[in-house]
C-alpha cells in the first residue's frame, strides 16, 4: 500500500476511530493515544495491509484490541468511595463490603475472555449493548447472552464463596 492509499484510508476513518476509542476508553487523551498507536502500527505494516480484504474492519479490530490493552493496563485498584459507604456501618461491615467488591473483580478476571470483556465494557466502562456489539464485532444478542452468562457465573461463584 502506498502513502496515498494509506492516507486516504486513515483520513477517512480518523474521526470514527477517535469516537470509537473514546466510547470504549471514556478518556479523550487515551483515545487520541490509542488512535495514534494504531495508525503507527498500521503504517509499519502498510505493505501487508493491501492484501487485507476488509481494511476498515481490520483497522477497527486493531483499535478495539488496542483499547482493550489500555483497559487491562489501567491500574486495577478497587477504590470504594468512602462517601458511598453508610456512616451507620461499623468498620467490620465496611471492610466486608470492600472485600466483596474485590472478590467480584477477581471473579471477573477468571471469566472466559469474551464474557470478561463484555461485562467490563458494560458494567465497568458503562457502554451500551449496541456500542459493545459494534466494537466487538458481534450481534447485540450475543452481547446480551454473554453478559447474562457472565453475571450468572459471578453470582454462582459468589454464592459458593460466601
């Protein structure tokens, strides 16, 4: 792929790429960085890009993967907002709430990749079902099914552990 073809492809997609990255990451700076990183990677492999059948889908898939990598790299500390905890709770009850939240996050980490990604995007990143379906390249029904299964597995494991 020559420079002209690469520029034509990337310029036509740049706004959509940014909006997609920003909807996944919910952070403008990280979205800009993700798009730039993906475009740089694509530039590096531009010779192979010409042989890709659906270049637009390939670019969006690369962006999705980059965004998911960024989410994984985010510090996974669970911070329970002290203001949200009921002041009537004793320290033991507050600790129990924090422990339960940490346990749920650990259970999420043990889910199959698709379920883990869907539940994170929906419940942590607060994306809509159709946004998740678009980013993941699956149907809305598949998103809903995987989300339901992930939540059920977490409920079942949480019940067994408590």
